[in-house]
């Protein structure tokens, strides 16, 4: 059982999470969400632990009920230029900046915070302990999964809809056989190796 999270004293809390640090292709996608205490959402959890059907239902409910939500991203060329950690921090800053209501506290999944103009706190396993972070993880995952499905239509031979860009055996085999697309992250070792072949 994950230990309960004690919320800091704040009026408007935004939760922030990212999806897509590990894949070899596509953007890292982040979301920031301020939930409405008057409209609770039942069943929020770490997006990875939810079925796709449940995730999609919660996605629609979050968009309908949240006080404010925003997506941020860093593209493959930014990931290659900055490295994945710095690109993720940049994408998180973009998600928070995109909120139309400024939070007075930001809770971020993980063990480090990007530089933000308001108070921020990193929460380890936040996506399963903090409702706002769970909501952000769901928005980010659904968004990125849809982008991978779109990319799959453009490059059907890579199987992006199935592995979502992660370095599965099939993806690595296709990468070696076909080379990299313009959406692959050049700085990631398996992609670099494929480009050298």
C-alpha cells in the first residue's frame, strides 16, 4: 500500500505528470491539471494501472470537470538537443504555463521539479497518491497514445500503435531493418546504432 499523501496548505493545486521518457520516437508529453473540489472524479489512478477503456472515460471526465488543464510537450529534436531529463522539465514548464488559472502550488510526479514561478513539490509515486497528478498522467498518456496511433498510420511497418514507441524487440528489429523515421530520437542509443548501419 502506497503511503497517504498529506497535501500542502494551498488554495489552487495543480498536478503535473509526463508520459514518454522511455520511447525512442515522438515527443515527451506532459499535462497539468487543477481539479474542481466541487466536482470530484471517482477512480483516478496511475494511468498505467487503468484499462484503456477506463482511461478514455476518465480522460473525458477530467476535461469536462477540471477547473483548468493544459498539455505541454518537447519534440524529438528538443530531446536530442537538451537530453530527455531537461526536455521533460521544459515540457512540464510549458504545461503549467498553459493553465488559464495560475495555481499557487504545483505537485509534480517524481523526485525533481522544474523551475516554476510558484511553489512546487516533487512527489515520488505521485501518480498513485495525488488525484491531480493521476489526472495529469491520464491526460498525458491518452494524448501521447493517440499521437502514436496517428504515427502508426503514417509508418505502419514500425508497429507504433502497439508498442507506443518503446524499445520492444519488434521495434528494435524494425529500426535495424528500416532505419529511423524523422520522428525518432537521434540521441537514444538504439536509434543512433540504426543510423550508423
